[in-house]
C-alpha cells in the first residue's frame, strides 16, 4: 500500500495540473469576453459614424432648403411686398398668382400646387379684411385664416415670409399649407400693411425639394466617392404630426438615421435622412465589421470542451492511478502469500523438521498448490500486459473440450480444496472447438478462480460446456451473492471491483475477468454475466468453431496426447 508521503507527492502534480487547466479556462473565458467587448465597441463606433453621416446629410439639406426657400419666396412675392408702394392701395392677389407661376418656371419646377393653388389671398392688416383670387371660401374659413396668419406673423415679425402648416380641421376639412409674405410701408421701420399668401396642398414644395436633393452634395465626396445622393440616402421632409411631404420614401426603423428640425419660419419642417441599406459598407473604410460573436462563441465552446476533456482525462488519470496502486497492492499480496508458504515449507524441509512421511507429503502438496497459484497469477499478468501492448496472439487448433476442461479442473482442485469448494463439470461428449489451448485453459482457470474467491466456503462450483450450433457455450456457476444488473458491465473492466467488495477480505489483481474478455474477443467470441440457477452468478463464454467428433475419434485423440 503506498505511503502517505507518496500519496502527497503524487497528488501535488495532479493538483497543479488541475489548477493550470482551470486557470486556462478562466483566461480563455476572459479573453473571449474581452474580444467580444472589443468587437462590440468597434461595431458601436461604426454605427455611430454612420448615424453621424445621416445627421450631417439632414443638417446640410435643411440648410440648403432654408436658403433656397427664402430665395424662392423673395422672387415670388417681390412684386406685391416691396416697400416702395407706400400707404396706397395694396396690389391685387391676382398679381401674386401670376408671379408664383412664373417663378416656379424659373426654378424648372412643374409645381402643380403653385400652378393651381387652392386659394391666393391678400389680408389688409389695417382693417383685417381679406381678398381672394378666384377661390370661394366661406366667411368662417377666411376669418380663421386671418387669425392664424396674424398670430404666426407676430411670432416671427423679424422675417418677411413664412410657412404655416394647417392640419386637418383647423381651417379646412383637409390639411393645407399656407405660404405668405408681409408687405411693409416705406423706410427701415415701415408699418406692416398687409399679408399676401397661397393656400396649397401640403406637398406643394415636393418638386422643388426633390430638385435641390438631386443638385446639391450632402456628404463629402471623399466619403461618397462622388456617388449621387439618391444612391446613398433616403430623405424625407414632413411637418410635425403629418406624413412625408416630399422626396423618396424613408423606410421605417432604419438602423442609421437622423433628423433635423427647421425654424418656426419654415413651419418646423423635419428633415429625416437615413443611410440606405447595402451602401453602409461603401461609407466606412474597410467596410462594416462582421459580427465576431459566432467565431468567439465557437472558440469558447471549443476551449470549454477541450478544458472539460482535459479535466475529465485528469480525473480519469487519477482514477487509473488509484486503480494501478490497488493493482500493485493486490499483486504484491497475491505474490507474497504463496511465496511465504513455499519458502516456509521449503525451509522446514531443509532444516529437517519434517520428520514423518505425512508431514513431507503435506508440505509437497502445499508447495505444489502455491506454485500453481503463482503460475496462474503470472500467466494472467503476462496475458494482460500483452493485450495492453496489442501484442496478444492466439494459435487456434482443434481442441478436445472434455479433456481440456478435466485437465484444468484437476489442476485447480488443490486451490478449491483449500476453501472446501467442490468442482462439478458437465461436458458434452465429443465436443471439439478451434481455439488456442493455453488461452482456453486461462479462460477457465480465471473463471474458476473468480468463483472460488468471491463465493462462500463449501460451495459447489459447476462447469458446463455444450455446443449450440457451431458455438461452444462454456459457463461457470457459483453460489455467491451474484452480480447486480447495473454493475455487470463493469466486472470485465481492468482493475475494477464491485463497491460491495471494497471491504471484502478476498484480494485479487482485478484483471482476471478482463483477461477472460480479452481472450474471448481474440477468438471472435463473447463473455457476459447472468443469473445462475443457484441464485449466484453465471459467467458465460461463447467461442465459435465448435463441432462434434465421434467417441472413437475423441478416445484416439486422448491416447495420442497421452
């Protein structure tokens, strides 16, 4: 049995290896988390950059729209609002209708809402009267229109022109857009004399805004590579609380989008810009970063599997080391006992202390029995060693089963007699099998040794050999406690002992049944455990190549061997 200091010395490298594997797993997990965090940070930086590009485009277009709208209003309202007209009669709204159609042509805009507006009007601020051109609006609508425009103008009296979006039901049954400009008297601080304006559909400026979207660069050429806006951007202009009034459709839930709100003068129009799907890679040097999460997860899973395998192997190695220690301990005990017996009786004989013939005969029998046990043990160890090195080999030849079984039983009988065990063999007459003689004898010896070792004293061990078709059916029944169903597969494993046998006085190397299974497999046979009729265990070995010979042939074969 290994000493305590040896155990401690053996445990230290295993513990260090266990700690190393755990540390590797922890480091791998930390590196995986760090890699994921870095990839996520990079992804977020790219997404932030693309949203900045969308915000830049929205801001730039809002600036362009402000400037161009002021210019358009100045050109359209110039004839009716210039301050040199003094305090006389204000121009007719008919003048404004003609001017707007003419200016729209200058801007190369079909602008159907300006060509045929809902209404063209003039409000005289001196007496709050309103005059319309060709449109017949109710007095209630005209009154609300005057109130709305007066209030709006007062909120930005520093600006001459402006936009007012009138939602559904506020002035008319449907939403309308009011574009107006103020006419002042002479001088820098001239009095506001009147308001001139147009009532149109909300999308009146669609064509103009579309033209400006096509004509002006919204993102730096170094970023876009000179591509047009409509190939990179989706743009929408709308009034608060309403749908889009112009430009291309803006997909809902765009990942890279931003907006810019224009001034009160421009009806608080909202410009929304979004990077089109599929072109984001063109705006980022090196393209969009691919998600590394699948790779990271794969590497983590592989690392965890390898680490788990290493831990399992380490645990397995520790178990095997313990089993090997038990094996060495068992072998030492198995060798020490018969050697001590042989040495003791040999020394007694040499010293002349065995005075009678009966004592000398008994000593010889014991020495012979213990020598057989040593031979059996050594043969088991050698066979097991050859199977571990894959050098085990068999030489199959026709074998008389009855004579071979009788030979093994007689050779094993002294070991059985030591525990008062009776051996009973039933062998089918004339049974021949192609097998290796030494391997066959080793199989039967190991089964008998196992039955005697783990069965009670005074039991009857039954050996049965018969032919089933072309297969030899060899079984050994004992009268022991049997083998539980859940553990029957374990008894064939090397170094294995059942849990109930952990405190059993019976000792062993733990390789006997493993050698049986190995030798049976070398013959293309099989071995298993089942319940015996005596409620003990029945160990069964089946070997192929069995035939039946005549009695005369069997006797001749026996005589030739003799």
